[in-house]
C-alpha cells in the first residue's frame, strides 16, 4: 500500500467498513505510519447513527443505507497505481 508512490501526506482518507476486519487493519496501519492525514471511517452503523441524530424518517434512513451499500459495490477504477 505505502510502497506504490501514493502520497497520503495531509490527505483525507475515507475508509468504508472501518469497523470490519480489513478496514480496522487498514486504519491501524495508516495510523501507525505516522503520516499526517485525516482518517474517516464509515460503516452501516455510522450511517444509522447519523440518520437517528438527524431524526430522519425510516424511508430516508433506508435510502441512505441502500446508497451506502451501492457505493461499497462500485468496482475500483483500473487506472493509477495497483
């Protein structure tokens, strides 16, 4: 990951599924790298919590959850470092 000449210096990194096994380990590795960056983790529970805090209707929460699921299923682009 860090050997692909991708600079994360002062970048914001969004990690979907940060509470899962892979997301947690990725987050831990990034934190331990001591590179200054902002790490934002989002998962289904966070989407629900945001919706609850905003006192949204069930249909809006469900729409957000479906959108999050769709986002997670998007294939990674084929360009850039691999």
